[in-house]
C-alpha cells in the first residue's frame, strides 16, 4: 500500500492542480458560481479516486511483491498478476531466472570437470613420485637425500592441490564421527617424521588418551599436517620443540600447536588466513604459498571448529583448534 501511494503522489498532485486550474479559469472568466465549481471539483476527485481504487485492486499482488524481499530464488518465478505491467515484469524475471539457472548449471559443470581433472592429475603424479621415493629410499648418498627431500615437498604440494580441489565439493566429501585426538596427532607426527628430523625440530605431545571429539578424520589430519608443517618450517634450526597439547576448557576440547620459532608480526596475524597472503615471513621463506592456513580456516569453518592464532616475533606462534562436541 505504501509503495502504491508513493508511486501515485505525482499523479494525484497533477490532477488536483489541473482541477484547480480549470476552476480558476472559469472564475477569472466571470463565471462565479462556487457551488457549481465545488461540485465539478468533487466529481473530478471522485472519478480520480475510483481510478486509484481500480488501479490498486488490479495491481495489489504486484505492489505486495515489490514491497517484500525474496526468501528464496524460486519466488522470482511466480506470477505478479494479470495487469500488463505486472505480467511483463513477471515474464522478465522468469526469463532472468531461467538465464541465471542455465549459467549456474554451466558453472557447476565446469567446476565439477575441473575438480575431476585435478583429482585425476594428482593421482597420476603420485605414481611417478612413489617410484622416485622408492628408488632413493635406501640410498644414503647426499644427492639422493636431497632428491628425497624435494620429493617430500612435491608430495606435500600435490596433497594441498588435491584438498583444495576437494574443498569445492566439501559437502559430499566429509563424514563426522568420533575421533581420538591422540591417534590423530600420532598419525600426523609419523607423516611429518622426516620433516622434523631435517629441520632439527622435535615434537612434544601432551594429550589425554581418552579425549575424543566429533570431526572428520581425513580433514583433521590435513589440518594438523598444515599446522605442524608451518610450526617446523618457522622453527628450523632452532633445536626447539613443537608442542602439541590437548585439554578441556570451558566444556570444550582444545588442541594447540605451539612453536618457539620466528613468530609472526602483529600486523600479519589477522591476515594469515586470507588466500595467497604470505606476509613478511613469506618474503624470507620463499616456499610459502599463502594457501595452507587459508585452506585450514575454510575446513575448520565447514566442520564447525574454531581456529585462533597468537604469535609474537622472536618467541613463537600458538594455533588453537576448538571443538564444540566432546565425547
């Protein structure tokens, strides 16, 4: 109703001015009969009011639809009444809706094709990589050790690409179940064993054996691998330990990964979870891609886990995962 009145205020104003102008013309011309003039004014306004009532009744659904926001996209495909303006708007929105759905389907098809290609490509690359790792596994020559280290880097990079591609279809690729934090941490440490040894940094674990949370084991391993990899990389050569602890705080389970490395400047802490952001440390450690923590944050958000970070330059960094469900 408000929209209807606002739209017709100019028309109402013009009609009133027009009627007053006609009466003034007769008045100035010498025809001075106020009762007849008022009657003519009343008849004019009555006819105009009838028009407004008809207009409102025939366009009521149209104005009500324009006055309310859509609760879902399908509502744009509804009819807006039989009036020409309402019918035209309904056809226009229906056409736009059809075009949008078509483009959306095209985008989803391209996304699925890209995700399938990336998954297949990563798995194809893993085969020659496995051959390289088996070839140099038992060799102690310094050159083969270097090849093994580079193969580890390639493996980590392929893993990140694979998980980044799977993130697009995350809803179809996760299963929440009871997960033992002790087992998850032990597995992550085993997977990063050579990384610890290479950088002369060693893990220190303090987790209660019966501490279990609701999460997805595969994605949680990915999160821990990224956090441990960062902690070790930025503590390289310090001979310090990376502490991994789990405890109960305010009825929630918390898992902390703490290092005593170079730390992160205060200005960078709030931005480390943004994609491709490497900060000041990224200029020093050229291998930083700026994608690891971004993917970790995305996975945590989708799993319903909270992730926070505290850091101080020269003293180290602490990353905390908080799980809302404890078993």
